[in-house]
């Protein structure tokens, strides 16, 4: 079978090819390996690869040929017109693991099944989804995705910078096409530079006219900057929190949870939050903004009822509201003692933040989508935000984070960084206005505690103790990750 024919066949034809053994799952996977990143719009039979999927396909093929009965090869409950099981039988029901599930919208369903780790063959019209579809286990028909999250993927890219004296620095970023491309371009220019000259490196690579100023280029620079600070800490023999100021070595945390998912009722939400508290959380955050305001009000009320008065409760809308709707829900939930209202409106809607802050007693938090000291200068100037949430992976790395922290301190504002705790725990220990660290609960991320060498657990009082090792404590745990290696 020619690869080109596989590329352009539709699901019905592909089903027939599999059933009549003219093509195997392995051939289909191999034929599409080089096409995952750039899907041709003409393609309507899609195959994508998760880690280890090719090996799983080989096992599935061998089992099929031996007559063994398997679970579904694939199955996704989103606008599936034609699906194919391992025997090549057409079905419109999707995989058995989704039995009884209500289909999601396209993008959400794709995001949910991405964590399950197998192969998908499905007919679908929107080709943009083809770069991110990965589905259930070929052999068992089971999924590793418990369907209890709306955000099911943890995406990390580690930038590694080696020096000629044997010291290696690691920076934390994200794995996406634009950021990777800019990072590769910048890293090529790093050869021969002094890794301790972080301000010089930052000035060279943050040139809006050449690279941009509020996007992937700043994210790429952030991970490089973080790796350079890791090197500086290791050269000095000091953890970054001490090198940058040394304020405290235990940081209060909150656990981010309360995500939406199909079939997750109010009692399930309450049980999740109770579980976080039992695991030492003293503050928790929940999502709002994806359902009607009245329903979210009931969700918030239910969570406050099980938390009691002593646990901090934050709400996060991920920019879901107009300023008027944000005011409506804020007014209705003030009685539940909300510690902060996060990302209520779009990041650039400064007027919306101002109007909301004047209309509610709930403190506002935002900043995960803000960039550099310039952006935070303007955000601070609104006088609407009580908790600034810079993400060092996005907004400029350690260099910019510390400048923003200083500006915030001068204005009496707290820093509660967004995202990966490993990127921020050292930084919060260096500053007096480092208020609270976002903590990733192990219940929500099966890889928690495995990615890095030095990942602290929650203490009984809801704090974490900063790893007392030189640098950023961002070294990947290569021994634990080795079993997941694909290249």
C-alpha cells in the first residue's frame, strides 16, 4: 500500500482495508508519522501518535492475527461519522470506554482523549484537530483518563544549557510549535556567550521589531533565562531563593482544582475539594465560567459548605466573562467569602477590571497572560488588581519576574504566580511579597513528583519547603522519565 493512498483514503475505505488485511494498524501509523504536525486539509482519515503508540499497534496487530478478541482500536465521541475497530468494523458508537458518556464539543473531546495514549482513526472534517488527537489503549480498551478534568494535558519543555566547565542549567517552558521555533533560534545564538550575563542576553533577544513582544518569543526567552539563572545558582553553590534575596524557605500554597467534566456533579466536586483539604491543602481554587451563572453560584455555594469558614476559596474564570457578567456573578457569591476572583475578563480589558473592582468586595487576581515588566506596569496602574500572577515561563523568566515583584512590592501588591510550581517556588522564597504558590495535586496529575528531581510535598500546614539545592531545582528526573523515552 502506497503511503499517499493511505493519506487520502476516507474512513470507510480504510475500514475495508483493515478488515480485509490489505493494511495493518502498524502500516497506517507509520504512514502518518511525518504528517502529524502539518495535516493536509484534504485528509479526512486521521491517524496520530501518542508515546509508545507504534509499539501498541504492533501488539494489537499480532493479537488480531492470532484471533484474540480486543477492545476498540479507537473511538472518539465527537462528530464521528465513521469509526473503525480493530477488525475493521464500522461503528458510530465510539469506544466501549465512552459508553453512556454524553459527547462533548469537538475541541473538548479531543483534549480529553489526548491523555489516553493510543491511536485514533476517525473521519472528521476539522483537520486542525488532527494534530492533537490521541486515544484509548489498543489492547485493553481502557483509558488512563478518569474524565474528571477539563484540562487533561500537562505540557512541559525543558531547556538544557551546557557550559564548558561542566555546569548545566535547566529552564522550564512549554512544548508548542511557535515557542519551540523561537527557542531554537535563540539557543543557536547562545553558543559562546557568558551564561552569567543574563541582562545582556535578555536585551539581545527581546527586540520587538525583530521577534515580537507579547507571545512565543517571550516564552522562548523565558525558559532560556531560567536555565541561565539555574547555572548562576549552581556556580554560586546557592539555591536561587537565597541568591536572589533569601526571605523564607516555606511557602503557603493553594491547590488548583474544581474543573468541569461531563458527569461530574456537585457532590463529586465537593468530594474533590474535601480530598484536597484532607491532603493538607489550606486553600483551594475552582473553575467557573463554563456554565450559566446560576449553576456556578450553586457550585461555589456547595464547595464553601464542605470547606467551612477556615479554608481559603478562590474562583478562576479563565477570562470567560464580560465585565457586566463578571459583576453579576461576583455580587452573587460575595457571601461565600471568596479569597480572589481570577481572570474574570479578557487580559487586555483593563477597563473591565477597573469596573469590576469598583463593584465588588472580592479581590481580583490576574497576570498569567501578561508579559514583561511593561505589561505589569500598566496592569498595576489600573489599581484594580490585588494579586498579581506572573508566570515566569511566559512573561520573561527570572529576570523579569524579579522586576515585576519589586514593582508590586512598591505598590503594596502580592505575587501569586500562575502555573508550574517548580518554576516559581525558588522565586517566591526570595521576595517578601511572595504570597502563595499554585500547587499541582498528585490526584490531578499522575506524573506529579516524577518529572523533576526535587519536588516537595505539602506540609501539614499547607506550605511547601523549598528544595535546598543549588540553582532553580529544575533538574529533570531523567531516571524516572527514562521509561517514557521515545527517541
